[in-house]
C-alpha cells in the first residue's frame, strides 16, 4: 500500500465506517462504502448522507455506497472493517476470497463471543497468518470525526511500515494519527473501556456525582492495565490515547452509546427498550462485559468493576447494590 491510497474500501456503514468515509473522502480518496442492506446503500447514494447512523453529515461525492462485495473491494489499496465484533468473522468470510493480500485496518471495539479471541486473531484465522492487519483506536467519536473537530488516534500493527503508512493516509490538519506496535493492547483497551462507560452511565443515571464517577473510572483504568499486562500486552498502551484517552471520551461524551446504556439502565429501562431507542446502533460494552468477564475468570483475574457489571447485565443484580459493593471494594 502506498502512503496515499487511490481506492479505499470501508466494509460496514455504521457510524464509525461512515465517519471514516467522510474523513478519507474529504482528502480526495476514492471511497467505496459497503452496506449490509442494498436499500441502505441506495438511500445513502441518493441522499448523500447516512441518516440512520450518522445524520447531519454530508458525504463527499467521491464516496459511493454499495451492497456488492466484489464491487466494493475491486482495485482497492486498503480494506477497512468497521462492523460490530460479533459480525466480524462472518463478514470477513464473505470478503476473504476478494481481499487476499490487501492490507487490513479494523475499527472494531470488542472481542469475539464464545471464543474470546481478539479481532486481529479472527482476521488472521480467516485471511491467513501472513495477512497484514492494523487496528485504529482513540477518542474518535464518529460525530466529531465527521464534523472535522480536532482529535488524535493510534494505528497499531505488528507491521511497523503498515502502521506508518496508514497514519500518513489518515492524517489531516484536525485528525492526527500515531503509529504504535502493541495491537493486542489496543484491542483490549478498546473492549474494556466500553464496560467502564456503562458503569459511568449508571452513575449519571443515579445522580451519584463526579466523585463516584472519578473513582470508578480510576478503578476501570487499573483493571484495564492489569488485564493487558496479564495477557501479554504493554501496560503503557493503557495510558496512551488508545487507553486512557478513549476511556475518558467514552465515559464523558453525550455521543457514547455505552454510557447511554448505563444511564438508561439506571432509570429502569430494559435492554429491549434501550435497543429500541438506539435505532439499530450497537453498544459493544454489553457483549464485551460478558466476554471480558469470562476472559478474566479463565486467567484468575480479580476485576471488581467488570465482575459487578457482568452481574448487573447477566445475573440481574440490583444496580444500586452493584455500585455500593463495587465502591466498598475500592
């Protein structure tokens, strides 16, 4: 891949994929945006906007949506996967024969259910161990990226040249990306921060104040770094833009779907009611909680916050009791 790709395929037309299409399209690249549903692609091309997932942000003319996998990746220099974690494998299988040899970037913030595998491991299993894979992470809320507001991010890969090349591709005056080599750490941070954001949303929903939120955020960062180290990632990644940077943004922003889930839970809403209010968007933190909790159990890691979030979401533990028990063990 050259530093400035002529054709970029973005596989997944949710808020993340759409914001990257706007960012990269704004730099003049030829962008193909793959949609799971044909009617969604047609609507995006007609309206020049993704009203379901990122309303209010116009798509550059060089962005073309399509439902056809082969048309999406034809002549591409880079493929970007921007789908929910539980849909990554089946989506990669659909594209695998078409993207052999292409460098891959993914935006997915989670680990695979049942297997507990990181997204880069899923990609390698389906594309081959020789596949060159990178992950992007940081405080990159789609609404702010699409709106051209200043932000920073990291691109992590075992292949240093790939990280550097993708950073050069992404960089604009308001979007700064930096290469790092700890892809495992970046992927773990991306999954764990969503769990913490649900807990912070619960605090807001209960009106517990800033002190309680600061205590839980600190606990969440501590558990993130402990898990990362135990699984062979670098502790310093947790204190980078990909770790604490994304953690702060996800826990504090009105754009955060995971924080919204916690706030609605605290107000007595069921997950079915919350999902209806989210209009098809996915809060990765819900499945992340179960997957990361099981990962911690298998490695004998004592993670107070993650344990109690699991019990709230999957064992119907009373929310106020969960917060009280967590704070008691700080």
